[in-house]
C-alpha cells in the first residue's frame, strides 16, 4: 500500500482522535481527519503548527516519518521511533557483527548501482550516459579508488551543464537537490527502521555528528530519482529556488516508478525491499542487495 504524505505550510492544530490525525485550521476552525494507518510522511513547515504529544506517539508507533523544517523551510529534524520492529535487537547484533569485507561488498553494490542509474538518467535526458560506463564497470570492493567521486564529476557537468558544482550552499539548482535529498533520506530512514535496522550503524558513511549514516549509504542508488525531478523543474519549469509548488513535486519522488527486478514499484515500496535485502546480507542469507533501476 502506498502511504500518503501530508505537508503543512499554514498554521494548523494537529491532534489525535480514534487513531486518526485531526487537522484543525486556525483561521476558520474547520477540521478534517486522516487515518494514521494510511500516512507515511508528515512534513511540518510552518512554525505556527501545533501538534499534540499523543499524536506524535501514535505516529511513531505506526513508523510515520515526521519531518520538521527550519526557518528557511528546509527539512531539519525528524521524529524517529526507538521501537520500529519486533526483532530489532537481533538485527542490531547482525549489523554490529558485520565484517569489513561484507561492508565493502555492500558499498560496492550501492556505488555501482548509483552510477548505473546516473548513466540511465543521462541517456533518458539525451545526455550520453555511456560516458559513465568506464566507472560503473570498474567499481572495486569498498570503492577503494573512488569511482563514485570520479563519476560524479562527469555526471554533474552533463546533467546541469559544464560548470555546475554540487554544493550544499551552492548556486541553483542546489537548493532543490538539497530538499529532495532530505525527503529521500527521511524515507530511507523510515524503511531501515521498518526492517529492524538502526540508521546510526553505517556501512561507508561515518561522522560523529551524523545520526543516520546508514540512510546516507542506502539512499545513494536512489539519488538520481531526485535528480530527474530537479532537472525538469530547472529546465522545463525555469524553477531556480524552492516554493510550495516545487516542494510538492519533490515530495512526489516517493511515488516515482522504480524497476526492481522484473517488477515496477513506487519508490517508497522499493526502499523497503532494499532495506530488507540489506538485513538478509547482514544475516548471511544473501550476498546481493535488491537495488533500484531507473525506468
């Protein structure tokens, strides 16, 4: 089942009644309700939104990702349940016991898939993805010679023209990419928790200030799905900065068509297949991850 995404850009009061989220508009006191079991993501952008503690607990119990934005309307904080799976302790043990060769193999697969999807996107946009073949065909265990970085330099110069630099505080369309990647990161974190994995135990990414390094690892092959939306916003819609319309379109990345083996699924569902396969690899029941392919 595809979960709904709720985004609040105006002042509302959010509360809980009969396992439904009650949305009360502050300007006219009208109310609407939504079943919590149908919700996957809640994005709170307006600083005048109020939300009750019982509702937050119910959302956490249902593994709903609640994302809070800062004063610049950029996603900043996420509510994460500490009890999202019935076998968490066992799964955590598998994560902690994972060997270095296993982690290197996982990272190799993630990097290779990411570059392949970048190449597929370039082809889809008529920008010659063959230039990336030399990179995804030669990824070593652990990507020790940084094929990912070399491919990225080629990729960014082709998808957004020569001279573009992917920088968090850089020129447009960097802000669009930042927003899309943050939404994607929240979705990956939700899928990891649902599979019983702990986002703080990374495979490759590691930073003492990063609470979700495993989410940063797993999201890599899915980044091109954000890039495609940003490309069309930037070139077809002449959108350079974030507005409510562009944010809505970026949130739609969760429903992008993703090829998983012989079946096409929404990205939100594909993430769960990837995280579940990662757990199988940790447990020693499989060697290969279930990874996405651009359609």
